[in-house]
C-alpha cells in the first residue's frame, strides 16, 4: 500500500538513515551497548565516550559548552525540569509566560499556580509574537523566571529571544526558552544570547523519540532543583541510566542539522513558496500568523479555508498526512488554544490546518498535496452551496 504524503514534520520527523545507523551500533554485544556509568571496564568507558561525543555535537549546534548540556527524555521533561527546578524553594515565585506556549509549559505553569506560584499569561499579537516591552511590563519584584518558546509549533512564528534575554539579564531574571521547534531550523548561538535554560528534542531534528536535553548556563551559573532522584547522574540534575543509543542518535542528528542548516532552509523555503503559489487561485485561503518582517521558520504553514471545517478537510485528504494543530492536543475537538490565543474566533480556528515540510519533502509531494487540497476544498464547498432555484 502506498503511504500518504507526509506533511506533518512539526509533529515528528522521520529518523535520518545516518542517525539510525549510528544508533544500531549501540545496541548489541558487538557494539557500544554498555552503561556509561560503569567505570570499571571498557564497555562502560566506550559508552561514556560515545555519550560525551554526542554531548559535544548537541552543544556545537547551539554554540555552548558541552558541560551545559543535561540529558533528558525529551523537551517535555526539559521544560518541566527548567520551570519547576528554577522556582523550587522560592516562596511567592512569579513566572511570566504566554498563552500560546507548548502544553509542556502551559500545563506546568498552570500546575505551579495550584502550588502558590503567581503566573502572568502574556497574549501575543496576531503574528504570534510576544514583544520585549510586554515582558518587561509584566515583571515584578518576585519574578523568578520567564518561559517563552523560540518557534511556535503551530504557527512557525519566532520570538525575539535575543532582545528579551537582554531585558531579563539586566533585571536578574532567569530566562527559559523552549527551542524544540527551533533547533536545526534557525541559527541558535547561545554565546550571543542571554538565555539561561533551553529545551531541546531529538525527534524534531530527525533523531529518535524519547531523548532530549536541557541547556543549563554555567556562567553566570544557573542551578535547577532535580525533579528525578536516584543516582545523581548529570551532575545531580537528572538521575537515570543514560540511554546510549538514543543519546548517540541525538548527537548525530544535531551534527547533521548543523551541516545542513543553510541548505535545508533554502530547500524548504522553495517548497513553501511552491505550495502557496499553487494554492493562490483558490479563494478564501488565509495564512495564519503572517509576520511581514519574516520572523518565522519556513517549514510550518497554518492555513484557514473559508467555509470548510478542518476535520472534514483532513478526512478528505486521505493521501496527505497533515494536522489541525499540535500533536499533543490532537485528542481534543476543542479549537486550537494557540489560534484562539492570537485572536482567531472558534469558527476560524476550526477551519485551520497545519502543513509542515521537512528534509525529505519533495516538489512532487508538494504539487500533489496542493492539487488534493484544491480538489477537496472545492468539493466540500460545492456540498454546502444551496441548489439553484427553478422558476
């Protein structure tokens, strides 16, 4: 059976074949399968060396010290560790975030509200941007942490992390950035940004699921309270036996992302334009979160189709894999809280689909997807039109 065209790269990426090959070398007896914490024999030493090589590869993509990389099970755990770990033991802590963050941040901050923390929920503009002035105005004497995503997972819009970080460093407030959708898509240079904590995920960068990392700045030193105890791994910040094969996979994926960054951006930008150009003759199509300054990643397009429900459109697009929002919220029929957060009505949000392109997307796939969207939208609209009245 022929597989549908995959245009849901924002939900997850397929593992790059080079990454899969590197992981396979860490699973069996004749490979690097040892426990990296086993310091008494060669199997453990080999595994530890592989883990540390991967730590360097991740650090190189975001330009930081490898010692600032802490392994986690993914960006969700990294977000939890960063946010809970930063406010732990601080009574009356105040957090600033936005209402369109990933659920890993939204739900964590909402839970902390039940524990006595104060949270300010900033509302972005129609482009999905939170401005430095918004952040500065929200700060109080009790503000411990600001948590904002670098690239929104439903809109593709970018936050001006560098400018916000400068404001927060002057005020002595910690800055956590969820960069799960940014790594490998835009340049991240932590030597040039005032970011204290930064969450990363492998499976958004053509690596395996179940592995991620948290950047924890060393200078000035940032300390987060561990949320998982037992063994004191990762300098006491995250206990648990390190999964060598997954870590090696993440390292290789990030190394490839660094090598391919410029080339991949050009490739995906060209496909984005090709897709939108072909949809242009179709009336009633709107691109959500349009930022005329170009502060976006090319691979994520959030489109609304007038007169057509997204769920009906997805059912019609049986040969195209797309989504109506974040994979983490796909079980609910409620309109996207992200689209509602940038000012769309329930009706507008229910008409929106997210198309996301990636490394393995082709011009042929884009052409096929555009033709299927046009065909399906026109068919659905024709069903809604009342029949012509006879004389």
